C-alpha cells in the first residue's frame, strides 16, 4: 500500500506493547519489522553463555568484535544461530539493561540498525530509534502504558511460556528497575523525541492502537 520507501520509529518502555503493535503495522503495510531490543538481548545471551559478567564493561567489550548479530525476516541470529526463543527467557530480561548501557555496544548496534533501514521500508522498535538511530524517520511514535499493566502483560506472557518461579510483584520490580536504568543511562537514554506521537496503550486493545498508527501514517487524522 506504500508507493515510496518509509521509516517508522517506535520507542517506549518495556512491556508497553511496541513489538505487538509494530509487527501488525508491518504486516498491514507490507514492510519489514526490526526488533532492536532483540539485538541487545542476543548479545546478553552470549555474555551469559560465555560465563562473563553482564555488569562488567570490560567483559562485554571483549566479545563485541567477535560476535555477529543479525535480524532477518523476523528472526534474530547470534553468530548465525537462530536464538528467537532463548532471548525471551527472564534471565536475559533481568540483565539486558546492563549490556545496553555500554557505549561500544550501542555504537555497534546502531550501525547495524541504520544499515537495515537504508535500503527498504522498515518499522523499527526500541528505545532510541526516533532520537538516535533514525532521527529523520518519516513517522515517530512513543508508546507507553502504566507500570501495572506492563507488569501484568509480561507476567502473563512468561507464565504462558512455562517460565517457573516468578511472581507478578517480582516482574513489576524488574520492569521498574529496567525503566530506571534505561531512562537514566548516560548514552541514548529512553526519552520521547519531541516530534514523536504519544500513544498510551493502557486499557486499549491491540487493534485500536494499530488503527491509530495506521490512520496517522495514511494521513487520516
Ligand atoms: O524491547 P526489549 O524489552 O526487548 O529491550 C531489551 C532491552 O534492550 C531494554 O531493557 C533496553 C534495551 N534497548 C535499548 O537500550 N535500545 C534499543 N533500541 C532497544 C532495546
């Protein structure tokens, strides 16, 4: 339905609904969806699998150059292996913010992400897409929801996947901790780009949010 190449940036905190919405918008517009959080998660997986300390900048920096991270056709590849499933484990969610704070990590990821958006239409979600990765994106959205609703969504998702030993309260605390680290970090903190459209998904269905975005892109509103 699009007759020119476009870029759409979707930012917001964990659990706000970015990826669910972005995937549907991508399908409707027949464009590529790029999940940048998956890239930071893939690197976190490698750090943990190698027995390195995610809080140690030196440990993490030591593997960046020898790691390949790629996002193709909705799948995330770490050193050419599909890691779609592993990166969603709670041990990754708990540690990824420490990895995403590191300057060298961000530089490497941003480079890959900008390259992905160069030659085709994309909808890209993350924390710094509208501010750093694609500052000239054609459309920018900042997606938010209350912390309680975000924790409820994440908890339900993890329980449905069979994750054990978790509680709603723990998930809420983890989300608050990630919000704090992601929003206060020195490099590319999570902030709303001034020109981004604010979309609060609290109490809205996925379809309502998707329709809101599509109508803005089509210029109906
Ligand atoms: O969207 P997500 O929950 O999969 O993201 C995982 C983590 O990666 C999140 O805590 C912050 C970080 N991240 C980031 O710093 N910049 C991005 N563009 C995407 C994610």
